[in-house]
C-alpha cells in the first residue's frame, strides 16, 4: 500500500515561536497534579528541552513522565495528538509503544516462570507446538535475550509484511507463518540478533503456558496490578478513545500521515499502545516489586551471554547501559508514526518516559536529557 495521503493537502511545518508557545501551553494544561517532587525550575527545564526537541524535529505531539522515589511525580502532554482536528496531546494520549512493548512481555513471561507454569530453559515447542522444530532447540530465555536465532524483518521485504499493510492476523499461530519456515540466522545461544519476530514466538509461548490469550493475560496480570488502565493492543480497526494519529516527515521536511500499520502480527514485541501516565505506573510497579519478585527482577536486568561468554548488553527484554555514573535499564521503540523511549534507574528509584507520534526521531536522546535534569546528572 502507498503511504496515507497528506493532511488534507495541508503540508504542516511548525512556526517556531508559535509552536513553542503552543507546546508550552499544552504542557501547562496537561500536567498531572502530582508535581510537588519536581521544582518549578526543573519542570521549566524539562519543558524547554521537550519544546526544543519538538521544534528541531517537527514532532507534532509528545507525552512525557517522570518517576521519583518510586512514584510517578510529573507527566504532561505537549503539542498535538491529531493535527487535522487540532486535538492536543495530554498525559492520557495513547501512543504506539513500538519495541518498548518487549519489556512488558518479558515481565509477563517471567511471572509465569515464578508461578511454575513456564520453564525458561525448555524448548519452546512445549508451549508453542505450532512452531516447527529447527536444527537446534530454542529456549524461552534465548528468545527473551535475542539469542534464539529468529530473524528480524527482511529489509528487502521478501517474504515479509509490507511496510504499509492493513493485513490482520487473528492469532499468534497465524502470525508465526511469516517467519516460522525460515532458517535461523545463527545457532541459538551463539549470537545476539535482535528480533521482534522472536517476541511474536514468545507470545505463542505465553499463551500455551498460561492457557490464555496474550492480551487477556497482560491485562489481568500486568496492566491491572500496575494501574495501567488505558494500555492495550493497538487494534487497527477499533475505535479507541485518546489514541494519537501517527506522523512521518518526508525528505522535503513536510509532516505527513504515516503509513498504514496493523501490528496484530507483532503485539508482544511491538503492538501495544499506552500513555505517559500508564508507562510511569509500569515503571513504579517494577521498582516496587509489584509485578515480579526481586530475584526475578534482578535476573531480568542481568546481561545475557553468548555461548562463548561475551556479554550482550541486553537482559531479558531490557537493554542495559552504564552512563552518567549510573546503571540504567532502558528500551526504545520505533515504527510507523512513533518513536518512544523509557528508562529506569533502580539505585535512584527513578525513571522517565518519552512517547512521540513521529517516526525516525531520537526519543532516547530526549529521555536522557530529561533524566539528567531530574537527577542532576553530568555527562
């Protein structure tokens, strides 16, 4: 399919002064009440950083949040969730999470492990018999750490879902058909090979272990306990209140509607939608050990190793990075019409969330900048 038509032939560019004023006013009206732990000076710094980022990258809308002392203390919407209808972004605006769906899926899988329903070291066919046997067995743990040898998207598009596609997949088993017949890119355990399709296979594993649909399990065992009332699958055909529109900047610098995306084939690895408020609740729940026991959380946040002992820098569904003198657990995401990032700093019981409705922008750099402001960090 071709990319969706531009905004009723209105090619949109932000006018810097008016745009920054709009962003500031939207942030001021959208911030939640629990801001007392952030000083007015820090809030102003964060708002300035976000305004500058949006102006420099022509980003229509952003949702952002901060966690301090283990609790959400600030969130705001900036700019526009829907340019055509002049609908402002708020802390409750739902953005496509992209790959920051993966940490949520990892928590769900590890819950099942804690409950004795899933063995991380057992070949995946025990829970997902629809996936064919390969030359070497693949374990759930290897999939979580991108060591399973499952391919990622084919950049040439051959045998893959087109970049713009409204094809709907009714089940995890149906989604497996995209890649199940393909050879592994490496022997399991030997090479870090990032794979969203590996997380589709994890969705099938979860459903087999839990005897429950993926979306139902995460709703009952992740979203409800964490207080994530809005988070859900990005159902392309459903009418979902507060869902943002999705944008893309072309080579000429014009903002257009992003391409069509039905993400039903990759819900566990890139098909959820959420708000800044809800993702801050997720971070707080993780920090408070509401979703996993501490030893399991520590396992999730420990770097995996390849068979030759090399650290991958990625745990079970989470990226690991040491910077600013801190150990940070983080993930970014990107797909049609979205760029996202979130990070947790356990030793400071802090976290940040950045969700943007524009693809191909560096949301991770903005998350870093906000984290530096909040925690008084230096490069």
